[in-house]
């Protein structure tokens, strides 16, 4: 077997300036890496091992954190896409407003929503205030009032159209 020429890489490439730059970089890398490790003392080796060990111990937790953040972001985008889809479909339809399909308003359990309810903390057993309760109650009342008004308008339109039909039938 013939001995390989140490400069065989340079012979294959037509542009000698790029090869020169690459070989220079490679030589610098080898020299600097070798000198870095040969100039290190015991304290530097210990520091190096601690840094690498810490990275290896923390890396799985960093990956889990990244996955958790990514999952939250994906859920947020899915919720936004679902809301856009519902908005494009028109949200409520006539059957929903007539009461044929029951509309669930989140958080509506009882009619006694004016009272400030206190929640018992499971860990301490103390009563704590539920944050945002007043705002949710106001929102539920507003939604309920708006739905009742809309149902009333629909009922009025239905009776008006029924009266118009009866008038036409009488004539």
C-alpha cells in the first residue's frame, strides 16, 4: 500500500486559499487545545470536572423545564385556535338560545352568588378569600341578563310573526 501524501486534501480542492485557511484553523485548534490541557493544574482540572458534572446533573431538569414551557405554549395556541374556530362558527345558534341545547355557564352552581363565600384551605384548614369571585359573579350576572334579554327579543319577534300570520289568515 502506498503511503498517503499528508497534503492530499489540498490536491483535491481547486481553491488553495480556502484550503490554507482551513488547515490554519485546524492547526490552531490542535495547538490551543493541547496547550490548554497541558497548562492546567490540579485546581483547574477539579474546576473543569465540577463544571461538566454540574451541567450533566442540571441538564435533565433544564430539558423538563423547556418541555413544560413548550407544552404550555402549545396549549395556549390550541385554546386560541379553538376560540377562533368557535367565533367563526358563530358561537351560539338558535337552538341554544331557545333552550333546546343547554348552555353551561362556568362556575354557576347556585342563585346565591351575591354572598362572599369563603373557601377552606386544605393544607392549613383556615378560611381564605377566593380571588376574583366578585368579578366572576358580575360576569355571570351580565351573561345571564344578556341571554334573558335576547330570549325576550326572540319571543317578541315570534309573537309578532304569529300575529302577522293570523292577520293574513283572517283576511
